């Protein structure tokens, strides 16, 4: 059965998986709300963001209880500390998914069907969030480093969207306001990718006890 502390750590992992799944759901809902111009999907994304906020408070309480009453040491202490940092980034992911859903209420569906990679950047950020949480639960250093490297894919997709939007606006295929709304949408997805990287870097810390000194720092083993 394990000790009480071990059971509480397992429960913490379950809660983190749940919060990660809510983040994935929020991102997917907001992306679909943009693509389908669907207010119902946008409202579902808002409600999911509220669930994420509630889960953050629940996990924070659980972590503080473990720190105050169980007095963890070494790896367990790092794991709990990393979890506290991770939920902060996941909460921000929920907020940014809600921001995307909010923008979906004002963007014309025909504009979204213009040749830009909103779907691609959304899919990549979902994959990064999933991978970062899986890396924590599995204590998988290779997986969390893979997530960090995948940030380049999201950054490149964002830069490509910027160039496409400039061409679309100059070509008068979409108006400037719509172009800015779509640019902000892509930027929120790019920021979600950054938060997934933050989570992965905290996973590294929980495993190795070391922080990266700079973005995409190379590791030599």
C-alpha cells in the first residue's frame, strides 16, 4: 500500500494529470471556437479555465500540506516545489486559452479559413503541454528535453503566421483589425508553448536538482 506520504505523492501526480488534461481541453476548445466561430465552444473554454483555476488552488493546498506536515527531503522536496511552479504555468495556459476563446467571438470565420497555420500551432502546443506533464509523472528527463526542443516548432509556426498575415493584409484579403486579432491568437498559442517549456524545465529541476542557465541550454552527458 505504501506510506501515507507515498500515497499523497501519487495523489498529487493524479491531480497534476487532471489539471494537464483540463489545459489540453481548454486549448482544443479555444482552437475549435476560432475555427468554427462557435460561441458555445468559447463558453466551454471559459468554464474549463474556471476549472483550471479551482484545480490550481486544490493542488497548491495539497503541496503546502505535504511541505508542512510530511517534511520531505531531497528529491521529494524538489518534486513538490516543481509541482507548485508547474501549476502556476498551467493556470496561465488556461487564461491564455480563454483569451483565444474571447477573440473567437470577434473573428470572422471566413478570415480564419485564410491560409494561416492556426490549427498547426494549436496542435503543437497541446502536444507540448501533454508531454511536459507526462515527463513529470514519469520522471522522464528525455521527454521533458524533447518538449523544450519542440518550442522551436511553435516559434517557427508563429513567425510564419506573422508573415502570412502581413501578406493577407497588404493584399486586402483580410482587414487590419482581423489580422491583428489573428496575430494575437497566434501569440497566445506561442505563449502557451513557452509555459509548457517552463513546466518541462521544472521537471528537469525535480529530477536533476539543476536549473537551466539560459533558454535551450545544451546538455552534454
